[in-house]
C-alpha cells in the first residue's frame, strides 16, 4: 500500500469516527454533540504519511495524477451538492423565508466532509484498478 492510499484510508477512518461520534451523541446532547466534529482536526496528521525515507520514493507521477483526478472529482461533486442544497433550501424555506443559522453552519461541515470523503474514495478506487500492488 502506497503513501497516498494510506492517507486516503486514514481520511475515511477519521471522517467515519467524527460522523459516528456526532450521530451517537446527538440524541443525548443535542446541538452540543456537534463538538464531535472537532475530531476532523485529526486530518491534519495526514502529511505524516509523506515522510521521506532513505530508500523509498514518496510519490511518483502516477500518484500525482491520481491525486489530481480525485481532487477534480471531489470538487465537481461538492459544487453539484452545493447548488442542489441551495435549490433545496428554496423548496424547504420558500423564497421569502430565512434559512436558520445552524443549517448554514452544518452545511459547511457536511460539505467539507463530502469533499474529503469523495476524494479519499476516488483515490482508493483508482488504485484498485491497477495491478496487485496498486
């Protein structure tokens, strides 16, 4: 497993941990359970996977191409979801209604998690199409 795959898998685990924490605590704590999104700060440890070792190549052209394709896909899906959520807010709240602040704040976190999640899944899928060792 190469460094990029390790990073993608780590990102998915952190996203799952944060989402599970919020979903499990929400019935008990209410809005205070959103503090579980603080676990997303663990994503800051992802660059550790790219430490340079003496005998190992950290990333090559294929890794960079996969990363770029994953980023483009995540960016595209994020914007489709963003536009869709904007249209949906008109349906739910009407054209003259006001969108509640918690809805807007949670949309930011959901969008961030969507972007990171799609990027990680796209990375793992692209490596899965390769050979035995990715």
